[in-house]
């Protein structure tokens, strides 16, 4: 799931906005919702996320007034994201609702004249402004928790695959069902744990801007890990996320450190 986050963008100006989108999206997934970040293309006034078919626009500024103001056109004064819910920092929600009410009273939100609709338009994010900033940086509890949760989602899919492969292989070698089951459970747990650890370390490194100087040591480490089935899968996922196309085997292992070396400092056409 690492390639589905915007971690390489966290180091860019306003990077905490990307982190907020990813963190809110991940928390929605953990709540059993169908959620996806869709604003990567930077379409003008396009939605950042879609959750259970509802479109969301995420705004994370250091104050409620700035957060709400960013959702309105500076020239016309009208709400820019018609048909989208405004997602704001958890700690700013109440103030943002009050400010949205005033905007509705001023006739600046098309399609509604009822100030009470402000609570329907403004959604409380699952993370605060400071937590979003922390997620965008390495070496703190918020970013570590985010990375661990991200990798848990990935490991859930790895566990059954590892179990089935190991169980089948053990049975083909003549082992009993009991022994094959125990071996499969052990391998599945190890595979999942390895993927979580590797993923968290990888994600933390991505935030630091490590470059070509560390490519050799990273490659050596990945080559050692890639001798295992789960290691090959980790390398494949990272490389696929880097190139935006399917890649596996030795090519994926070699691509991994290059991903760090050429991390882009991309900026959105409009500030989050």
C-alpha cells in the first residue's frame, strides 16, 4: 500500500496537506468505508478524495479562518467546490462550521440558504492540523503509527497468500496436515511482520530525502531481504509505485534505491 500514498510529496511546500489526505483516507478505510485519494491529477477544483461515493475536498491550514477561506474563490467570494464536502482539521471543526454558517448567510454557497447546512458541508477530519504536520515528517509517533497502519493493510493480503503457498508446499513434501498448518502459520506471521517492518522503515526513509549516496547500502539490504518471498513482494510494490507500472524480480530490487535518489519535490498547481 506504500505506492498508494503520497509520501514523496510530503517534503514539498504544503506537504502536510497531502499527509492529511492520506491519514484521513487510511482512517476511513479502517472504519470499513470505501475510500480513495483521487486528487493526485491536480484537476482545478477537483475532489481530493471519494468516500462511499461522496466527494471530499481537504483543507488543512494553521487556523480555521484560513482553512475556510481557502475553499472560497478570492475574486467572486463563492464556495469553489460545489457538490463536495469540505474536510477540515479535527481541532478546527467547530470554528470552521461557524465560519461556513456566515458564508451561507452571505449567500456565498450556491444551492443553500440555510445556515444549519454548514454542518453538512463541513466534515471533521480524523487528524488535527499538528498531527498532519507530524505525519509528513519522519521520526515521530504520529508518522510511525500512520506507517504501521498502512502496512497492516498490506500485510492482511500477504498473510493468506503466504499461508496457502507454504501449506501446499508442505503437504506436497509429505508433511501431515497439522505440521503443514503450523509451518504455514509461522511463515505467514513472519511474512506479515517482515512486510510491516520493511514498509515502515521504507516510508520513514522516504520522508528524509535520502539520495543517491545511500543507494548502495539500501540496495544491499533490499537484496538480502528479497531472497524471501515476502521480500520480493515488498521490492515489487515499491518499484511499481515508483514507475507506475508493473515490475518484478531483480529489476524491482535495483529500482528500489533509485526511487529514493530521484524523489520529486512536486508542487500542486494550487495550494492545499
